[in-house]
C-alpha cells in the first residue's frame, strides 16, 4: 500500500468504528489487514476440493469462510494481545498500526465467543475437518498462551505458525470428505513458517528488550533473512511437486526476501507490503483452481 494512501485508509476505518469504541477496538484487535491470512486458505482449500461450483456455496462452506474471516482472527489475535500485554508495552507497532490490550472484558468475551463458534461447527463437519479445526484452535491458543507459549520458543514459534494452513485443511476436508494432498499441506506449512519469521524481524529489538526469545532474536536480522529465503525456497520446491506453476508462483517469496535483504528497503516498511503480495498470490492460486473447475465442467 502506498504511504500516502495509509492516512486515508486509517481515516475511513476510524470513521466506520473509532478506536475508543468497543466495536472499533475489537475490529483493530482482529487485524483487518490480515483477515485473508485465515480466510484465504479456507477459500483456496474449498476451491481445490471440488470440481463443481455448487459445492463452493453451501451454507456450511459460506459459514466457514465467514468464521475464518473475522471471528477466528479475533480469537487468534485476541489471545495474542491478552498474553502479550507486557511485551507490547515496548512495541511501537502497537501504537502506530495496531492497538494495545487495555484489559477490556470485551476482548476476553470476544475470544471465548470465537473459540465457541469454532467448536459449534463440529457436529456438521466430517472427522477430517474436525481434526483440523481442533488443531487450529489448539495452536491458535498455545502459540501465545501458557503452558506451551510457542511464540517464545525459537523455531517452535516458526513451526507452530502452520496454524494458518489449517483453515484450508478444514475447508478442503469439509468439501471433499478427506484430507488434502500431503505435499500441498507441507508446502503451505513451510510457507507459513517463513512468513511468520519474516514478520518477527521488525520485532527483534522490542522482543529483546522484553526478554522474549524468538527465531528472529536468536538468529539476528541478517541470518533471519537467510532462514526465510531458504524456507520459502523449500516451500516453492515442494509446491512444484504438486504443480510446476505453483512452484513458480511461490518462488516470488525468496526473491522478495533477497530484494529486501540486499537493498536499503526498511524491513518495517517491507513487512506491510505482505498483505498485498499474499492477496495477489492467493488470488492467482484461487483463479487457477476456479479455472480447473470451469474447464472440468
């Protein structure tokens, strides 16, 4: 997003729901820029699970898409903000682009409601989708919450972010009645690992100041770039085994990483380009899946 467009976007968001209102505060807790990080995989999973357009628009698939668009994000990021209140006190990102947890009961209530909504799908889901939903709810909780708190365990913080793949597994299993191909899940899991670790680079100094250890704080900025590039390259290689075009599409990420690492582009700025990049890549994947459906019919 261009820098001069950000004030206009912020102004529209503020006009819609000011941050000093409960709705506006919860909206910002849910990270609107990242809504598609959960909803996007669900859409891609549903598209590649079928060759019939009718299967994409059942009440259950639409309900799942809506759940992963907002309530699941409130659940995931609300838990993060509750258990990171002390850490976020030193993080300037919370003052500029997000919000700090204020101890509001509304956040706790919204988190509990988000978890309950996930559980409410169980009776309508096939066993494979239930397994994936359980895995999502557990990882979304334990990424930030004790006793495991994966986000403070180097390399497990990266590995546990495969949770972003699980909405796609839920949707695929719901439509197809079976798990998606293992290689597709593995490639997507690797992608999320690199995405998470890259996003932790801007937080290296605040995390160190707060005494938090992450993959990025252990490796340092330069080696974290190398880690992200290598993992993204592995993701592209695995996806290429599923379909060569997928591998070529995912190859943009290690190239992007090298571009940031080898130039004077600020990582704090580059990080906020990812919602656009990821949306474009996800849209191309989805259109490829839709083309497959149309061609099959």
